[in-house]
C-alpha cells in the first residue's frame, strides 16, 4: 500500500540534556518504509529519551527535526497517532478486564465522535478483518486478561494499526521492548507480526535487548551509546560481537562469568525437594548440591517460573516436602525460610524486589534482623556504611546509599536486590529471570554474584527463559513441560540449543 | 568481587549516564523542602503578630490555639499509623466519639473510672480488629470499610448517650485532660509526648521502617519476610486504641459529651497528616511534620477569625489545605524523581 524504501521516520540532530547531563548528543536516525529497524543500546544510551521524544513527553533542544513520510512535524510532538506514528511500550496499555473487541475500539473512540452512537457490528467486522489481515487467530470476545502475554502484544499492535489508519495510510510503529518479558518462543509470534507489518510497507522501529531476535527480524540495525549513534549497518553485516562491542564501547571478552567448580566434598543433598506441587508444578523431585547451580527451563506456562516462589514460600505449595541442609522447610513461613538461609530474587523486580520510592540503604536494610527488637533503636550510620560497602561490592552505580531506588537503571536496581539478599549467609539462592530487561554489563555482574554465592557453598536454582545464560553458568538444567521435569541436561549437553530443544519437546507433543 | 567483569558502565562512559534524579541537588533546596513548612509557620505567626498586635501574639491566644488543637493532634498521630501502611482510617473520629460517650455515660451514672476506661478502650480494640480484619483478611478497600465504620460509630454514640448531650462529667475524668503542668493542660502534654514517641518509632526503629515499606511496596515487604498482615492489623488496632484514648481525654477536656461532634473531627487529622508529609521526612507520613502542619493550619484559621472572618472560614480553609497538601506532596515527589 506504500512505497517501500521511502523514509518513514526521520529524526535529525536530536539533542537533549537533563540538568547538564547529555542524554542525546545529536542523533540522526532514519527508518524506511518496509523495513524493521532495530534500535539497540544499553540502559542509559539515550534510547528511552529518543522514545520519549517520539511520544511527546520530552521536547528536544533547538535544531532538531522530525519528519514522518517526508512531512515536517513540529516538536514537542502532539497527538502522535494523528501524525501516523504509534509507540507501543512494554506494558502495552491494554485494559485487561475488557475484551479484545472493546480494547480495539477504545483508543480510536470507536471511529465516532464522543456522543455519537457507534455500531458494535461494524466494530466487530473491522476487528475481525484486521486480525485476519495480520494473520492473528484471536477471538475478539476474549478478555485480554485471558490471553497469553505474547498474544496481548499482538493485540496491542493491531490496535495501534486500527488507530493509525484513521489518520493515515502509511504508518510508523515504534515497539519499545515488546518482547522483553516473553520467552524466546513467545517472542517469535511478535517478531513474525513485526515482519508482516513492515512487509505491508510500514516502517517499524524495534527496540530490544535480545540480539537473537534482532538478528532474525531486523533489516537494519542502529546502535546508540552515550547519546550518539555509534554504529549502523544492514542485516548482511549483522554480527553479534560487533553489536555488543558497539553497545558496550569496548571489546567484550567473555559475556558470561566462569562457571564455578563444584566443590568435590559438597553435600549432594543440600536441597532435597520431593513431590512439590503448586498451581502448575506437578510433583517436582530434585536434589541440589551445595555449590551447585541448577537451571530450570521451559516454555511459558510450563511451571518453571513457579519453582522459585514455591521454594521460597512466596507461593503456597499444595503438597510436597522441601529439606534444606537437613531442616524441613515444607511448611515454614517466608520469614522462617529466610532465617534458614533462603534468598529469593523475584521475577517482578519493580513490584517485589525494591521499593522504588525508598532510598537504596532503606531497601538494603529492610530484611528484619531477628536478633534485634523491632522497637529497639536503629543505627542509621551503620546502615548507611554497610549499604555503601554492599553497593560497591555489587557494582551498583552510583554507589550512593541515599539515592532513591527508582533513580537507578534496571540493572542497578537488580544489583541492589541481590546485595540485599546476599547481605546474610545464603544457603539456598533462588532466582526468577534474574537478568530480564537489564543491560549486558549489569547482566554479567548479576551472574557473577550468583556464581560467587555458589562458590561460597549456596545451592542455586535459576528459572529462566534465557537458555544461553542457563547453558553458560549452570551445572545442570532441568527442562519442564506441563509442570513435570522432562529432561535433565549436564556436561556436553548443556548448550543453548540443547536446552531449547529439550524445552521444545513439549511443543511438539502439544501439536 | 567483579574485578574481572567487563564493567562497561564503570569506565569513562559511566560518568555520562543520564541518571534521572541523580543530578546533584543543592543542599539548600533540600533544606527548603524539608523545612519549608516550618518557615511558613514562623513567618505566618510573625505576620499575624504584626497585623494583629493586640490580640494575636498573646500568651492567652497561644494557649487557646494549642488547647484547641490537642484533640486533633492525638487523632492525627493515630491516623499516621494506617496511612504509613497504605490504608485509610476514616473511623477515628467515630471511635473517639463513641469511646467518649461510653466514658461519659458510665461515669455520670456512677461507674468508677477504671471500668469506664476499660469499656471505652474495648470499643477501640474491637473497631481496630474489625477494620483490620475486613481490610487485610477479607480484602475490602479501607476507605469503604472505615467510612461505614465511621457512620456506624456515630450512630452508636447517639445510642449510648440516648441522643442527648451528657453534661457534668465527673472530675475524675476531667482531671485526666485538664491537669495543669507549666500552665498547659495534661491533654496537650500527652500529645507532645506522643509526638516524641511516634517520632522515635517512625524514624529510629526497624518497626517504623517496616510500616513504611508495607505501605510503599507490599510485595517486597512480604518477600523480605515481614508479617505484612499482622503489622497492618496492628496499625489499625493501635490507631483505634489511640482514638479511644483521645475520646476519653476529649470527654474530660470539654466536661460534657455531645454525640454529634464526630463530624467536626473527620477532616482536620487528614489535613494535618497529609500536609505534615510534605515536611521533615518529605513524602512520608511523620510525627513532627504532622504537629507542624496542624499548628500552621490553626495559625491561619485563628488569625483569619481574629480578623473577623466567619466561622465557616475554618472549614473552607481546612478542606482546601488538605487538597493543597496532597497536591504539593505530589509535586514535591515529582521534582525529586520519585514519581
């Protein structure tokens, strides 16, 4: 419907400072019709400032230009959708308690004016046609809350398309990490849709931390670092190493920390789980040695994401026993398990990991000290000192104990969470997607801390959809399907492809 | 521990990372934020003193202002407990009135002081447990639960007093609130003492931080092993018990009990607690800030009244102050990058 090869989104000389700190230092960026253009960069590279300029939240400094399909658009950008540009964020902005059909119409006012009547029949027809056009097999009457996360993302894209088409034929989509919380399999669905939307002649800007997806879908890659475009190349030149180098600004020798050696005399039955059953997990049996790192992999919804919560007591097990260093924790409360040395780094960092509005040292000092009375005086100076040294030890930047947790990047917040949980003796370290949505440098440091905990004798259990990460740091990986362990990989089997294959077995069985 | 890490953000590039909220904030600005309200308190006192030299800056007026706020101070302190854990308690004025009515009714009909006080405190205990149970265990919005409780307790106060004002409360009760030390009645000193106690608990003990964390991040608090449910219910119970104590002292201070009084004490504690959250420990409900905010509001109301303003002015003023306080708190939070 449009001419591919025509510039869809053109940004020229984008500059933005925040209180003397440069976020963007003259960025030029062009995304053409018909292409998926990946925009890469670490946290703090200026990516999110660029996106916020495209949503009209920030106004760039003088001299910047924005053109959409060659048309000059004044900034700050107002009513972006009327200009034919849609930014879809990670949280999608769908109303979960409403149906797909209702969600489709809401943003576009059901194609009518405020008090004019709208026809549900034509709404339904438009929605069906659009879903069919995009090849999405979704019942428009399903509640969004009942859809899988990846399907929700596709609904959000379809909805944005519906909205944009009321104003313009040629569209620009900016997808801000739409796959960050999806497993590799789930994100395939979103990636495939992006391709389809671009093939219609639209321009698609795709922001992601996942190079694998980028390698699959991107026609063109632009890398930002410190507010500048540091590299830009076609698909043919795509190379993981080149991208990582460009993002980090220095050669990345090892993307992963060295897997710690298993101590030979370690207790092989440090953690013994027997018949553990939760909502999805069905009768999990496993033993983890002291110093061993065990990964739990699986497709979304297969139960692996539930395991850390069940072991920590955050979710209640229906049955089964958990024994840690000989101590029965099957029925123990969260606080009793913490006292026994159980530490959980939760998957939802912003909800369960840190209190974003509190200062870093307050977040670090929140674990109750059972040796002290709750009404005894706190030693604020000591708290501050120990917080400062913990933050330096875990590489939190800046290591300022008085900084508000929410002012840290995601990676640094995660380091604060780790520091909090490792400030005491750790006997069992549980992690749920520990490196989700954080940049490569922070990812390394987080995994290094995990390895350090193991070499100090903790049993470590990691649930993750990042198979490469599991392959690199785990001693053993359990693949789960339908709540049961279907494969156990170790030694030479322990590769990203091997884990993916083990997890894929389930998919083959469904079909 | 991460010496061999690539640490891409720690080198020279790390210095350029735009970290929101980490721009060095001048300490003068922080000082102004923390103590702005104190300054306004002093300036407004001086301004009214200059404008009304005959009536405002007198010991009699100061004493009248302090005495008039004693009850509200106690209620506002009680209110900060559930506010810190993230819940509303609209029922405190109702609890106060019902407890006051019980003490007034019992002591004027011959019951001795101690059983009367126990009966009054029992109301607070039951109300606190009920509020806590319904909010925490059943999962009803605290606004709705305590709004219903407020109305029910207001009705209960009428039932206890048989819908009339109970006069001539015996001296044993009135002395609890009126006993004078250094020219001020005991109810004032109790309030000030509690400000110190609450300050200590909130700012200097783990418990104070637990309460705050539960309000700020229930998820992180639960995973940290805090007994979230127990602490939330505890906050409701402590709040209601303090409201009951306030009711006993209120009956003593006034010397009679009017069952219709609850409505007059509904809003002011909220205005003081919310405005108080904009000072001292900014963005958080705190004891000293609540005290300052309360006195600031009263200086304005008293000053305006001495200028001849109609009695309705105080309602308009307090209502607007509550809205403004929350607005300021929001803006302050946004400015410091916490939003």
